[in-house]
C-alpha cells in the first residue's frame, strides 16, 4: 500500500469518528464506474491487480461481498440505481429506453432538501440515446437469425511507462470533480452530493471496424499493465460449444466470440482489462485526495460502485449482458463518518438499495414505492433500526441486445436461478455458486424442489412471463416504427449497421426473417 494511502487512512481514523460531525449532515460522493468486476474488491480477486484506493475503501469502509446489478447493461442498470426501482417497474428495457426525463432520482430529493448537488461524467439513465445499431439489435433479438453484432475482442497497447492518462474524457471529468470539491470547500457550508460517472473500464470502440462499431478493444499502456500480476491471471474454463445453454450460445455468437482464441489472447484480454481497472482506481483516488486536501473527508460518505461487470472471456464471452458473476457482480464499497471500518458484509444487495441508503444517510424521506432497502443498518456504528428487513434475495433482469430472450436472475443463499422468456419455451438454469464458482454445472434437473421453490419466489416478485410478453410487443412496435421512419432508405440503413457478416449474402434471408417476425408468424 502506498505512503499516500497510509496517510489518508491515518487522517480518517483521527477525524472520521462521528456519522454527522458537529450535528451536520454528511456530504455524499458517489463514483460509479462502468464494467468493473465486483470480485476485484475482495480476495482472491483483489490480488490480481493493484487497486490502492479500492484497498483504502476496504480498510476504512464496508465492502459488500455479494452486490449485484439489477440489469447487466449500462442504461437500465443506472436507471434502477437512480430511481430505486426494478427494471420491470421503470420499463427500462434496453440502452435506448430508460427513465423518463422527469423521473425523480435520489439526487433530486437531496437537492429539494438542502443539498448542493452536482453530476458529472457518464449518467446514462434517461431515454433516447445510444446508437441506431444498438437499438435495432435490441429490438430484433427475437428474430430467428444469427448475426454477429460486435467486433471480436482485441487488445491494444499505447504509449510507454510515462503514459498515465489514457481515457482522457474520464480524466477530464475527474479533474472537474476534484475542482468542484475544492470550490465547495471554499464557498459554502451546505452539505453537498457529488456523482461522478466513469466510462472505464468499459472496452473502447474498435476504430478499424468503422464508425458504427461497438466497443471491443481493451486498451491500456505499459504503466497500467505493470500494476497487473500476470502470474495470477487465470484462464477461464469453457464448456464445449455443444454443451452451452442456447441463450449463452446466442450471446457468444453475437459477441463474435465463437471462434478460436489462443491462451495468450485470453490472458492478454484479461490483463488489459485489469489494467483498465487500475486506471479507474486512480480516478477514484483523485476524488478521495481532493476531499482530504480540503478537509472534507471526515464528513463525507464515499460510495464506489459500478453499473455492471465485465466477462473478460469467462464463459467464452466479453462485455456484459449476462447473469454470470463476471457480468452481474458489481463492487459496492461505502466509507464515511460513523460507518464501520474494515467490515465485509455477506448480505445479498443490489443497486436499487443505493437510493434508500443515500436518503437514509442524509435524513431525507423517500417518495413513493421503491424496490430497494437501506443498507445503513448493516454498516452504521450506531444502533440503526429498520422497519424493513433486507430480503435474502436479489433480482436482476435483462431485456436488451446480444441475448435472445428476456432473462431473470434470482440469487438466494447459495443458489443462482436464471429463468427465461415465459418460463416454458427456454430451459432455466440453476447454479450452486458456493460449490461451483465457475458456474459450469447447471443443476436444475438435479434439484427440482429447489427450482420449484425459487421459481415460485421469482414469480412472487415479478410476473416474468407477462413482462417478457410486454417486452416482446414493445420490441416489435418500436422496430416497426423505426423502419417506417426511415422509409425507402430502410434496406440501405439496416445494411450499414454493425453486422460483422457478408451482408450481401445474408441480407435477403435476414429481411425475410424480420418480415415474418413483424407479422407475428414467428
């Protein structure tokens, strides 16, 4: 651990003794990364890459060992975090359809109750954004036709040992966040809430594939690669293609990962990903340092989390969009005055819990129905009683591209249950994540009583066959409206999307499949 981090720990132990020092409400600072694997915040995952500021939060705050996204993709996940509501309630179905612009967030409520608020960087929770390719891929996922939708994952090394700032946009936003903290310290005694959204360690766009390409390039410099312990990088075990669940195979194919990868390629992708995590950690560090330099750290609650994880070649996939741990398990670390230090919590939690937690910390009442539960009783030094006990399960759901069926994950105890579509047409999966950490053994047929119990519990939380039906109808209607809007240019527009195929060869068959799907015959 660096001298600077040790010094920060020393300062915090001296000054951070009370939850609201001098009776004031604490400041709230949230740093939300993109695609950060939560397993890197605790052992053994934390050993593979040096993350000094994550370690700092672990030493002086609370680490949630079982924190999950409510949807393993950017916009729906962030919509759940900002609103405190599950995806099927917000109807944030994909990266295009999320919260309405006038939706009330926890930041809005803080502002209404005397907090000075500021949001910087990647927000991604209101509707209407992302590329046409991304929208069409999500809307047409039910079409019975396989098209590669992503670039093959690759690595790219830039710069040298002095090249530190690679993701310049993130660094620019981090600089602005640090400057804003300094301004707040000098200008006001009001409590503040600051949100910084990072893009790292999300893969970069693959420029060689043209302007419509998605992000399939893992990019870093020798400076950050040096933070990675190459001898600890594991090569994930893969099922044979013929043994894969049909939805997992669809994801693998559309993510352009069904080809041959050498061990060296896989290790390189994973090493570069970890290096990108190290760069994100340094941005978190700059925010913490700004709080320390201004004397605000002792009365500030710092939260670090992410919208989802990154598969990094586990299960023959990269990106997210999966309920496997690499994609769905997120970091959640909370540090602040009056909160427990060095605590590791096993309780199952998810991003919707941040809404009531932030409001609870700031003494602001929640408005309307929320899906989450405050985590303050789990991490406060003082006796904090909650009328609502946190449930012993978490829910995640997915309705976007690269997966050809609405997906629902219920994690409860040792079990992870994954149901699809209407619960009948696509077989479910069941993993014992205690014994099968690699999630390679679907034991749904071996434990029918467990499957029946968890499916009943899931249906009590969400009527998932009905939700799947509504998403299917939305996809057809949204795609039909878009096709009508482009008129006679439709064939040319759709041909220019980011399909990694011989379009001239497949175009006619694909358009026929779309026509059948729109007609409702498929």
